[in-house]
């Protein structure tokens, strides 16, 4: 009989949730919570992610009625779809968002990371310290997404501001500010109008004769939609979804990856001395402290998980952060080891909803960390900050620092 009570997000120590995960994983791995089931073991999480009897359909988007733009936009995000609609939309994006598209972007991604690193170095030289989130980790993925979507350079400052506003609605707990949903809904409405105008502009300019791996993602999706028609709501929703899915997660991956390496000097030295280890190191960093800690599914029929009956319609929360620290799958899971084979971690999901942007996230993490570690070799948290160098966002789904003050030198 377990002594643990119901798992509540409010009970989690956000900067380090792993000790609590371990208790549930060992004492009550298929846990009946107040709002459904929570799974903590890798085998159970992986099984549900790969099982089409569990899906996203039927899970309400947690938005108030006063957010019409957000509700409409989010209803056309793949993450909230099940087959066959999910299959159709995913196929459209997958046809446009190919590995060749990502590899074609790699030099530009590296250029953007280099520019941001140089600007960060200037700030550090002038001020002695800087917020890595604000000066590098947040703007970097937004600039990359703008590049991917073909957003005009003059529009990018506006685009970044809307992305930050839209982020206000993503907290898994209380809104971060009293007007969070209003601000996010306004941003969703403006982004909706922007992308509809962009679609109209592209169509008015006539067909673009390019191969599938040329041009930007909007152009590629328009070409693909000519063969498999989808309405503009889906095209616009997909563009906004790419922005939200690829922004905060990559920001968190960069910040937490850097913190993990700085906290493990031997592993940091390995990556610096042997850059060829970086791709595998990124997988290990995602396993060790991933940017997304929880995702949810809904049971589409009665079933059983770990000897517990799960009824049709019940919510099942998959604790990815716990699954990735399961010693049954990863020996010595609390140890960071950049030479570990960390593939089969759950950080990008599994199955039908496996993260379509995973190849781009890997390129961003590899490139961003490489630029930071080589361009700013003395980079470290500013431990002398009055409130400490790291402040975590009050969010266990999109998990990571909202502020990370760094410095260089001794």
C-alpha cells in the first residue's frame, strides 16, 4: 500500500521534479490521480504513445470561452487531432518538411546562432552579465522558424513579439499574468490574419516552380495542398502550431542542456574536445532533462495498463520526465553521460504523434550549444545574482528557465 497521495502539479518542485517522479515510479507507477491516470514507467509510457487506442481527440483545449481566436487556431493543430484527420494533415506537413529541408537550413541556422552569440558576447563584455533566455535561447528558435516559414525579414521583430504574447497561454498552471489569455488571444488573432494575408499574397503571385526541397515551408505546403486540398484554416493553424511547438521547447532545451553540461564538467569537456559527440549528447540531454515533461492522451476504448483497468474516455497523463529516468530502460538514469545511447527516449514522443519537428530541434540544439560552448568558453551562471541566476517558469509541461543570467571570466 503506497503512502503517496494524489499526484498534483502544485506539489512538484519545478526546478527539480525528478525525486518526486522517482517515488511515484517505484511506489505507484500507474497512479490514479484526481483528473485521471498518471504513468511514470518508460514501458507504460512508450506503450500508450505507440497505441492508437489512446489519442488526443476528446481532450479539451484548456482555454476560456473569451479566447475565440486561440480556440479556432488550436482546433487546427495536429497535436489535438486523431486519425484520419491527423494522418491527412501530418502527411501534408511531412511532405513539405522533409529532412532535406532541415539540412538545407543548417548553414543558415548556424549563421543565426553565430550572430546571436556574437551579440551576446558584446553584451557580456559591456555589462558583465546577460539573460541567456532573452538574448539567445528565446530569439534563436523564432528566427529559425521565420526562416523556415519564409517570413520577411522586416516582419520578424513583430513576429517575435506575437510569439512571446502567444506563449502566455501555454502555462500548465495558473496564468503568468492577469491578462495572459487576453494577450495570447489577441496575438493568435493577429497571427491568423498575418498568415491568411501571406497565403493570399503567395497565390496572387502565381505558382512557384521549385522542387519539394526548395523554397520555404509555406510555399511547399501550398504546392502539396494543390494535390491534397486542405482549407486555409488548417494551413494557417499549422503555421501557428509550428511557431508554438518549435519556440518554447527549443528555448528550454538550449537552456537546460547548457545548465546540465555546466553542472557536469567532465561531460562538458568531452563535448568540447570531441564535437562529433554533440549529436548523441543532444539526445542524452533531452533524456536527462527534457523540455516537455508531461503530455496527455484519452482512452478511446476500455483497456488495461500495468494491471489497472482504464475506462474509455479517461485521461491518461504520460510523465515523460519520469519515463526518461527509468532505470529499467536507462541504467544509472540520474547520471548524465553524453556517450550513452539515449535513443528511444520519450522526449519527442513516439508513434503517430512523434514530433515532426524533431530533426529541426536537433539541428538547433547542436548548432546553438556548439556556438555557445566554442564562442563563449568561460560561460557560466552568474551565481552572485541577488535572486540566483536561474528562475524557472511555473510550468511543468513546457519545462525550463524563464530567466538564466550568465557571465564569463573568473
